[in-house]
C-alpha cells in the first residue's frame, strides 16, 4: 500500500463516522448550503514523509492553504453535516455518484445516463441523505448549473445558485430579450 493511501485511511473512518452521525442525530433546517472549505495545514506531508496529510493545496482563490473539503452545511445554523475530502487532483473527479452507489426513489444515476457536470455529482453525493425533503439548496458557481437545478428538482429539492460558466441549457435567448432597468443589483426571479 502506498504511504499516501495509508495516511488517507487514517482520516477516512473519521469522515465516514462524522457524516453518518450527522445524518442520524442532526435534523437540518429548510435550507442547506453546499460549498468548499480549506483545512489549514502547514505541517509535514507529501509522498516522501510517512505522516501528516498526503496532499497539500495552495489555491489562489482561497485565503488559506491546506486540505480542500467539499461540504454541506445547515443554511440557518451553519452546522456542517457532510464532508468529502479532496484527496488529489486525480481523485477530485471521482464520485460515488459515478459508481452507482447513491440511489434515489428512481433509478440510480450515473454520468453515462445523465452527463452531469462534476460539481453537480459532488453536490448530489453530499445531499443524498436529504433527497425528497423539499429543502432549498444554495451553492456557488463550482456546483451550480442548469443540470444541477434539474437534477435537484428531480430528487425533490429546490435550488439557488450562481451560473457563470456551466451554462449549457441556460435560456440565454430568453434572458437577452428581457428588459432590465439600470438599477444596481437588479434581479428577476
């Protein structure tokens, strides 16, 4: 076994137990937030050292360097309820949602059937315990897309998200014809 795989095993059980405990013993409010967080880590790590985090990230858009975590939190209390560690750039593209392990009342979803963007698959994995509860999901542009809105609606959730780049199926033609006043912060729902 590689050193990095062994060191992640030391953390995996904690994350699995944390997630399961929150599902069983915490009832979230009517809104959930999906986002990314950083666990600050300046200690030892890397393939050549046999202890500490095996993967260290420095991301320009994040104020701290360390270990990236994708998470789901209660939108009212801020309590984190589900965590998923990003173990490497290669592993970042793997989701149990791809491997047919997350089931809904409908058929199991996989990328071959749906063509879901990566951020949507991660979000669906984090939100699986709350499918069919009609909760409102808020997410930033990493997770948001028209596909995400459709998929969340399909599993009984509502969605608010900023769509910047993942704009496939976005009604651009309709929105270009919409007349907007020149007031700052104007929006149309």
